[in-house]
C-alpha cells in the first residue's frame, strides 16, 4: 500500500510539473483583483499569444527587455515586470515578489482612476440637456485606452527603478571614490571595484530598455499593434458588417419572391378562339414581363439603399483601419519615457567618466610613488657601492701583512679613515650631480 501511495504522489507531482500551471494576478478593467492558477495553454487561449511569446515572460530564461504587440495582447518584460496586457485586463506573473508589490498597488490605483474617468465621460455623453460649449469641451477631452494606461504604468515603474538605482549608486560611488582619493588602501580599492561592477550592470540594464524603446519608436507597424481597443472595435465592426450583409441577402430574397407572386396577373380565360387565345397569351406574357420588371426595379431600389448603408459602414470601418497609421499617442507615450531613460543613461555615463577620472588620478599617484621609490633605490644603491668601496679599503688594512704604515701611529690611521670617508662622500655628491644632469631622478 505504501508503494502505491508513493506512486500516486509522484504522478500527482509530475502532472503538476508537466501542466506548467503558474500563479497569475488578473487586474480587470473595473479594478477587480483576482489570483488565478492557470496553465500555459489556458493563458494562450485567453490572450491569443503563442508559446514563444510566453517564453519571454519565463523568469528562468534570460530574454532582453521586450514590448511586443500582438493581435489581442501586449507582452511586456521590463526589469522585474512580467505582464500581459489585453484590452480589458492585465495579467501579472510574479505578483508575489516584494519588488512588484508597490507596482501592483500603483497599477490598481491607475486602473480605478481610468475606470471612474471612463464612467464619468460615458455619463456626460449620455446626458441630452447640455449647452453646445459644454458639449464641445467634453468632446475635446480624450481618455487613454486601457492598454495605454497599463503600458504607461509598466514603463514608469521600469524607468523609476532604474533612476532610483542610479541615484543610490551615484551616492555610494562618490563616497567610495572620495575615500580612495584621500587614502589608497586595499579596502577602498575593493569598494571602488564593487561600485564599478554595479555601474556596468546597471548601464547594461538601462541600455536594454532604451534599445527596446528606440526600436519600437522606429517601427510604426509595431506601435500600431499596441492599439488593442481599436483593433477590438474594428473586429466587432467587421463581424457586424459581415452579418448585416448576410441579412441583407436574405431580405432581398424575401422581398423579391412575394412581390413576384403578388403582382403576376390572373390567367386569362381560354374560352375564346385560337387567334384570340394566342393574342391573350402574348398579352399575358407582356404583362408578366412588365410586372417582373417593376418588381425588380422596386426591389433593386430598396436593396440599393441598403447596400449604400452597408458601404457607408464599410467606409467607416476602413477609416478606423487606417487610423492605426496615426500612432501619435503611443509615440508620445514611448518618447517621454525614452527621454527619461536617456537621462538615466547620461547620468550613468557621467558617473562612469568620474570613476575613470578617479582611476586615472589614482594611477598617476601610484606612478609618482613608484617613481619616488625608484629614485630612492638609485640613491641607496649608489651609497651602497661607495660604502662597499670603503669596506674594501678596510679589508685591505685588515689583512695579516706587516707594512710601515702600521708602525706610524694613530694620526696616519685617522688620516686614512677620514680620507676614505671624504672620498666616498665626494663620489656620492658627484654621482647625484650626474644623475640630475642626466635627469634620471626627475
């Protein structure tokens, strides 16, 4: 029994792992929060994304910063934000992350404000008793679509995180560099090395976000794909146009058939003679042709007016389709945060230049100290050579050889000692003068 229970538990774990179920936080357009455990295929059905798009949001895989517009959703992978935006809701993958919790609160507040503003605008448009000036003023106010509100929140969060990290790193870098400038030590050098590695990582993160925004700003079709609400309205209009065309075709058949049956005259009596019968048949045929022509004309007039209405709706749909080419709204939105992330990169670039300048100053200081050590080594080496020469003289007089100088007494001995010392000092001074002449000690 224990083996069977272990096998069941193992199968249950394997099934959960194979299903790929993950926890998603769903924020609706009305501000409703909902935590959903959904598998990958359910998210694909709900958002219309592919498995390749969902791999972008996988935290275990390293993908660059991405803002990708699809048919029914926008895939966003910026820093710690992994989200899917549709025309009515936002799906967050790592909502339980402590770094994401402030973003969730901010996004929820934005969605609530957008929902209240949309309701207020709808109620104001439904009122019939208004002045013309007020109507014009209300029509001039335009509310961003839901997907742009969520996209703006994601961009602001990513840019704000990078900017805050840049400010913190700037303060730490200035402190570390000042300490290193005042005192060159192993601890201060280690602090500067750590700051420099963090600076390189933060610059790479900001550069990835900037590159993604730049590529998206250069791609008009990519920006047009971000208009999810307009695409949803266009799809609805196209479906309504197709259904209305089918209804019009059915109505045309229903209109023509009863009129044909109603307007055909009754058959003329065939009790008359053969000649009259032929004449009556010809009259009957002419009357039937005339009636059918009248019916077709009247039916074609009605159908033509309805086709004209359909063409008007199709023209409206075409106008909405061509509206995607005007991407000023999303371009202004992306451009604002492109400028912000550019300012962060400029700040990081300035900080990097300051670090490089400090490193150059430290290297110059170290080179100067190294030169001083080399000069001291040259001086000490020269003095050592002269002292060794004095030691040679001492060794010569220390040999066990009898000479007349040993019998002369103390004055001659002192004369030799002071003479050798003066000679060494003189030679040392001459050597220093020659070093300075050759600029070996500068």
